[in-house]
C-alpha cells in the first residue's frame, strides 16, 4: 500500500497552498492537507503537533511534506511519531537575527530519511547554517536549487520533481538506500 502524503503549509498559509497542491499531483496517490493552526506558533509547537497528530492516518505508512514553517512542524512530529520520511521545502533554519536551536537539534538527530530542497539564496535558511548541521547525519539529503530564494520562483518545478522522486523512492523502499548519495 502506498503511503499517505501529508502536506503542511507555510506560516499562516492556506492548507492547499498552490505549491503543495502541485506536489500532491506530481506524487499521485493519497494526500492529506490538514493545515496548521493560525497565529503565532505555540510553545514547543504543542497546538500544531496536536492538530497534526489528529490528522495523520493511524496504521498507515506516512510521509510528511512541509513548506517552510510546515517543515519545522513535520520535523518535530517525526522525532516522536512514526513516519517513513520527511521533505522540507525551503527550511527556515535561521532567518537573520533568529536562532532556532530546537530546529537545529531536530535536523542533527533526524532518525528517518529527510530531503531538504533549499534555494541557494534562501535568506531564511542559509546554506552556511544548514550544511554543518546535516553533514554528520546520513539520513538527511540536501538538494540545492541554484539561484532560488525561499519561494523557489522559476525553480519550483525542480523542487516538485525532487520531492516526487524522493517520495517514490521511499514508497518503493529504495529511498532509504539512496540517502548515501549526497549532492549539494
């Protein structure tokens, strides 16, 4: 049985953000768009994680795809609950003037396959911060879109293609083995 792909929007975003709808179409199969509570994030993402916990199908294989803030929630969820993998589309690891030690720890300690699709000029997730955090975790794969910012722009099709290929690999069982191949 193919996994259910659960897609999480960026901060205060509509559950069916256009990028996520296009990702779901490229992946095919069953997709869920549970959305996230609006407003300021709750301490420790308690509200966000509770909503996601209610939305994730039980006794099913699940892959989480998070756009920006949705990726922060997805990564925290995967640290506690069973998922087959996580895709982070534009991970806002450390915007200017902001430290996010819990997000950094979650990346360093990820126990499931993780794909990060990041723009080379993403001001919210600078590569100089991301690369050292993941270099020792072979479960995390970084794909860099040269010239793309946080919103991907004209590079969006490539982000979708990378996401679909990663999810297909996880669904077939080959995705776990392909993590040793690191690019970027």
